[in-house]
């Protein structure tokens, strides 16, 4: 399973209450009947963090990419609003990445 | 031809498309009917799907080409276009995809994805779409949307203001395949004024869309926090980072750092740590340090580099990292060693969380010890050692307590089991699972009052806990049975009254009711007794099943003759009433599989003979191998080997190659005694083991091995089969080759099969000569018969018949 702290979007020092509130807000945003896969991911992450011992297990026995994610956000820090434009080449590269990913998603191709 | 078609259909059903293609090609060659061609195309499409799933897009494309019809369209258009795109042939992919616009040749399930893929392909490599197309046709409308999309994108890239882009966007219909592009561009022009609305617009683009990468890049660049955390752990691609840098106008240095970060991330943990340590000053210190600590288990050789940048690691952190690295390298001894160092480092701390952490580590190592024998621990059982350690550090972890109790029980450490169960019951008085363990422990050490106390506490917490009610009822019935056997029916009655207190009115116990009836009979209250007995029988399933259950209870209790006579008569009547069903026979068999009943097999076995006729009728039912095991076990337990032989014989007529039935046939022949197996039978069973293992039927293989291993003096296990095979018929040069003791044993076993009374009957019925042939035939099926030449066996048969004839003539004289 991916880092449950990142999945729920909570800090490693979050307590039971904060984690529960965050989980419930995500479930409200993405209810299981509309987003079953997302709900399962949130549920699994919540199960892994729902009490102190489980959080310790996650922290001690696993490795997490939350810090890397925060570094990435730092590097992408919105120093300016999104007002400039990207080049056609970059957009084309994004579309090619997207086509490649979409062609390999359904388990057939 | 029909056979070819059937084989092809079966191959298709099994997903063996390669075989199906071969068969259908032959079929089409013989008779080129459209339906065979159709099936062949289906087979090619199936083959293409399986090839694409393995990443063999080139081969998948070739397979799909075989399904092409005159206009160039293929069976699985989406898959075909995906294969071309995966191979980088984006232009060709578009040229093919465009053929389907305005047709109904794409299955509805994949139509939307096909449309978006076509749109994205066109944006990447725009080509002129058929200009002759009628503007009102679907292709014509598509071409108009495509043109609007291209113009909108160009306007945005050129930096035109929002009010100029808006009208272009509005020319892209929301139902068209270019809708994702409209949403993205709208989001980008909305972002400077309303980032929340911009983010909301992006939600309209699916995760499987070819526009999803672009959508993610826009989302990452938008200011403010996403409502949804990123669930996808995939790092942003180079294009995504570049896009973020371009739209935000990041300075060249920042963009450079981001590009380096993305490159390092793609190169692996070691490169990423090099990046983090070399740019530590430009990055947030805490995050960089934390990121390095989390990367170190994947590249422990960078430990020194990280320590020189961020300072020395604490003893716990260092040991934890090395333990995780050792686990990743499957070095379990080192993992154990390092986890112990980490646990000891935390145990020393007075901080409660550190002690919990030590508990986590010890439980983890205990779990590892179950699957990795390299983990040795310090005592006899590493799992027990580490679970004990975990409870010293964290005594309140209930799953660990339950697990340790279970381990003490299975390892036979009864003293520790009882101590821990008792302590846990005191420590966790509100935990049913712990209290149930305490009940079991108290019952095992015959502390009956304690067991009752724990059981009452469980029921106070959980009034419908059927497990504890059943356990207490069984316990008190068992006490009552002992009292009844000592002719103290009054005390037995009292025990059963106590047992009744555990019963739930909506879930009456058949066994309790039957026992009450039987004890009431002993107390002389025949009318009440019979009523209870009949109710108990009904609860137990009625008919043969119910009366058999009552008879079993009677036998275990050593009940009186009067009640025994009633039971016998009722059992006979029930057998006559209706033919047996599989369910009824299985109910009888499962009732006999109870552990206590198995122990009392001597008392119970004669009861099986009372329902012998009924069971014999059941032999002709179509039993499956899985169903029959409890029945055969019951017959084995009762020593009813002739019935077992009938069951096996009739089943082998239905399924001649079934290993289970062959085992039971052999088992019946040797009367359940593996020591009586002939060499040929042993060979047959060992062949069955090998066959079962070859087809991975380990249940059957283990069952046969357990039977073979029940020979006390023989080496155990499948590996030693050849060792146990002993002197084989092939290997015997003469009788002298065999030990005298061995021959005596074989003779004793063989002659037991043909006792003098039988020989006498044969002589009387068939006469001397035919009796000799009959005895010879019987002896040939015995271990001796399989070992010795037929002449020798004939001499033994003659001697046996002669001795009987001699006796007979003497008695006549």
C-alpha cells in the first residue's frame, strides 16, 4: 500500500481525531457509491492510521514518501499565479504521456 | 467437423486462443461458413487481447489485422488503436481511429474512450480530415470541433487574453470528444482569478482519459490545496514539471532544480539521496532529512553520506534502517539482529510511545519468525520469545495476548497457557475473546467453577455468544454423563438442569434434550423421558439421523436396557421408513467426527452396524470425493470395512481413476491397518501419492501419506517411500532372499484373510477341487500371494483344504 499519510493528506504527527475528521471529509467528497476505488484507498489508509499502535507500525515498519512529496511541492511553490503559457511542445509531450498511459490502463493494452 | 467446432469452442472458453485459431483455421478450410469465419475472428481478437496484456503490442496488432474486413476496420478497434499508439505510430493510430467516427462499429462500452483517444491523437499529430465530408454528418461535426479545439489551443499557447479564447472554446461542444481540452483551457484561463473554480473544472476529466496527464499537470500548478490528496504515488513526469515551470514562470534556477529532482527521482533511491544531500541548503532541512531517512532502507550504503550531511543518526533510527534494508535483501538473521537493537534502544526510554514502539517491533519479528526459520530467537520458539518481549513492552495489546495464548496451547506449554489466560482475564475483564480463552483454560485444568464464572462474564458482555453457551452445555452434559455412568442419575439430572440454564430458548440443544430424556428414563419417569427423547430426536434432525444421535448418547452414557430397547426399535423403524439421502448420511458421519465420540469409538462402533443396511443403500448414491471423507472416516472408525469396500467399489464404477476411492478400496482390503499392506498395495498407494502431487492435489497426497505413515516402524514421509517399499516381488530371487520373520508375518496376515471356518464352508459348498481354487484365488490377493510363485501358493491352499477335509472325514468317521 502507498503511504497512508500521503493518501489521507495528513501529517505524521496527526492524532486520532484529526485523522478521523480528514477521513470523513474525504468520504463525504468521494462517497463509496460514486468513487468505490478511491473510497477503498482512503478506507485502507484510515485503517492503517486509526489508532496510535497502527500509526507506529506504519512509521516504524514502513517507508514513506510524504517528505518527498512536500519537497516537490516546495520546488513547485506557487511563487506566481498561473498566468504564463506553456509551449506547444510541452502540451504535445503531455498529450503523448497521456495517450501512452491511457493505452496501458485497462489491463489489455 | 462438429468435433472440431466443439474443440474450438472449448478452447475459446478456456482462453486458449492459439489452439482455437488453429482449429478454426482447419474448420474454415474444410467448410468456409460465415459463422466459422466469425469465430476465427473472435479467436484472433482474444489472442490479441492476451498478447497486449503481456505487452506484446506488435504481435497483438498483427493478430487484429487478421480480423480486418473490406473497409479496413477490425474486431477490437480500441485495442488496435492502443497497440499502434503504444508502438509510437500515433499518425497511423489516428488514421485508423478516424474510420470509426460516425459508425457503430465501436462497442458502446469503449466508444467514449475511443473518441477521446482519437481527439488526443489528432491534437498530437493533426492531419487533414476528409474535406468532402458533409458538415452535418458526424464526421463533419467532428472536424469542426477539432478545428475549434486546435484554434483554442493555439490561442492559449500564443498568450492571447481570456476574452479572446472564450469564444473559441464555446465552439467546442461539451458533448464532443474535445471536451477535456475545453475544460483544461477554461481552467487555465480561470486560474488567475478563481483557482477553486479552475480546480473544479478539472474534476470533469476522467483518470483514464488521454488528457489525464495534462489535467494533473494543471492541478499541480494551481495555487491552493487540493481537496483530494494525491493518491497516485507516481512522480510527475518531466513534461508535467516543465509545464508547471512554464505556466508559473518559475526562474530558471528553480526550474533547473525541479528538473534535476525529477531526473533523480526516476533514477532511484541512491540518485535521489545524492540530490537531497547535495542541495540540502536549498531545500527545507526537516523534509530533506526525513526523505533521506525513508530512502535509506533502499540504499543503506549511503548511510555515511546522509550522516555527514544531516548529522549522526540515533541508535534506534540507524538500527531500524539497517533492519529494513536487511529485510529487503532477505537477510533475515541480520534483520532480527537489527530489530532487536532497535527494540532495546526504545525499551530504555521512559516515554510510553517508545515502549509501544518496542512492542510493535517485537510483534513484527514474531510474525517474521513464523515464515522465516532463520529467525532463531533466544528460547525454544522464536515466535513465543518475541511475543513475550512485545507484551513486556506493551502489555495491553490484546491481539498479541490472544496469539501468545494460542501459541502456548499449540506448543504444549500448558503452565504458561493457563497463567497467561488467567492474567489476561483479570487484565481485560471486558474482552469476550480473552474470557473465552480463560474458559478453555479453566476447562482444561478442570477448574469448573472458574470456567462457569468466566462464561457468565462473557454472557453479561455478549448475551448471544453461542460459542460459550455451547461450550458450557457440552461441559455439563459431559459431567452428567459421568454421573449417569456411575449410576447417579439424580446428580446427572441436576447437571443437565444446570446445562439447561445456558441454553437459549430460541436455540435449544438437541443433545441436551436427548440426555435429559435418557436420564429421566433412568429416574423412572418414562412418560416425560420419552417426550424429551422424541423432542431431542426431532431437534437432531429426526429419522435415522435423530435416533442414531440418541443411540450414540445412550451408548456414551451406558444407559439402561429399557431405553436401549426403545432406541433400537425406533432406529429400525426409521430405517424402514425412508431411503437415505446424502445429507442424512453426512449428518450421521459428521456427528461421529466429534473428538469425544472418536475417543469412545469402542462403544459407538456397534451402533454403525445397526444402521448397516441403511448405510449400504447409501453406497449407490453419487458421492463426490470431497463429500465422502467423513462417511469413510466413520466407517473406518466403526471398523465397517465391508461397507467401506462397497462404497469404494460402487464409486470406482462411476469414476475408475479417482485416487480417493482407490485409497479407500485398499484401506478396506487391509481393514484400515497399513501394516497389512502388501508390497503391491504399497506401490499402488505410492503411485497415487506421486500422481496426486504431480497434479498438485496435496490433500489427497497427504491423506494417503498419513495412512502409509501409520505403519509404526516404517520411515515417514513421501521421500522415504522407496525406503519403505521393502523387498519387492521383482527383486526376489528366491524365498531364501526374504527374512524368516518377514515371511511369518506375511503368512499370519494372509491366513487371517481365509480362516478355517471359511475354508470349511468352501469345501462343503464347492467340493475339494473348486475349494482349492477358491482358496488359491483368495491367497493370491494377500501379501503372500503377491510375493510367492503361484505353485507355492497352490501348495499352501491344498494343505489348507486337505487339513479341513481330513478333519471332516475324521468327524464323519
